[in-house]
């Protein structure tokens, strides 16, 4: 992976493009959870999600290689695509992004606004990823994976901000999509020599990483049905899984009902908007409230990109 010097260099690179996001200890969330809760607000980034950090570091690293890419392509449910579009526009590299049919209307619009050519294909992320690989071959574009050491180095900068801003935490909860955010926390904790428990969170309808953790090997699933599209993973990345398997205390599974309750809690207690994946960490903490009582706990609000119509429906539930 990367050492602390390389992580701090990534932090400087990221901060040249965006301000650090805040970590805030909210008193109403503390009352609700029964412990001191520090929220890392990645919903306050320029794309409304933590992924922007990885896009910036991957693009900077790739542009330093010879030859630099003439164009890139990737697959996403939204935040990874916005991250690459944000970074690609800064260096003038053309970008194609593949998303599943029926993807978030507002995430699609944001990716186009950042300059991406958008292609809708297939029923889920895996189908979109296959389409992206086809386009890479047909057009001679470079395929950007959703998990890569440079992506992890970038997103790990939010963990560096959190640990240095909030101090050592007893535990941190983080949602799992393909794993870059969680791996970034694990690596940063280890580099700083902290004893913080790191806890991964998956959706009940997309349990691939939890099943894999229980089995000790990658276990794909046939479907990924959850309102938390950022966690809708069917096939775990082997490299991410190896790091997660060795670095987490456990993986917690939350239902969509618990995720919605956490989204509502974020709005009621902090007036922050959270997408499904962004609220999953808080949902897991609330599920495990008794065992975290009186402790100092971090939760990653990984993003706030959710279509208005869906958000209003869920807030009224």
C-alpha cells in the first residue's frame, strides 16, 4: 500500500483541490446512541462524497506515468464516477462513465455536468462494469478500476483528518461498497499506531462482504437489492477483501429500514442530508448501541447524493 509520508503527500494534493471536511461531535446523536459520536462529514466534499479524494490521487499518479492516458473509462453507481469526472476535468482528460439502467437521475446529471460522457447499460454495477471494459477495448481507453492502491491512498486522507481532528477513537464504523473507504481507515489507523476498532457495514440486501468475511474467502452473490446504491456490491474485490478480513473487528449487517431511520436521525439531529450508504455507519452504531455505551465512536457519513424525490419519500416514512 503506502506509508505515512505518501499518505501525507496525498493529503496535500487533495487539499490543493478541496478543503478538509469537518468532523463534528453532535450532542443529539450522542444522546440517541448513548456514546460520544464523531461524524466525519464527507457529504461536504465538492462532489458530496468521499470518493473525490481517490479520483484526485489516482489521476495525479496516472498523469505522471509515461505515456499519460488519452482517455479513461470506468463504471459506477455515481460517486466514483463523479470523482473521476472531477479529477479528469482538472487535467483535460476525456472520460466515459458506465452506469446501470435506472441509476440515480441526479448522480447521472452531476457526472455529465463535470464533463463525463455517460453510458447506461445493464441491471446493476457488474453489468455496467462489463460494458465499461467493452468500451475500453473498442475505443482504446484506459479502464479505471473501482479499487486501486492510489484510490485507497486518496480516500485514506479523510481518515487522517478524522484521527488527527478527533483524536484516538474507540471504534469507527464505515460502509462497504467495493472497500476503498474502509481500507483507507484500516491503513491509516495502522500507520498512526492506533488501537481503534474498525467496523465494516453492509446492507442486508447486498451482503457479499459479510458473507465473505464469515467464510474467509470471496463469496459473490446473485443480487444486490438495497436503497443504499453505494453499497450494492455483488462481487467483492479480492485485494480489498484481504485487507478488510485482516483489519476489521467485525462486519455489521443493517436493513434498509435501519438505514432509513439513520437518514432521518441525521436530519433531525444535525440537519445533514445523507444518502443510504452515507447513513449506514450510523445505522450500525445504533444497532450496536449497548456495546458502545459510553465510548468515543466515529461514523463515516460517506456521502449525501440521493435523488430529491426518494429522499422526501424516505423522510416522510
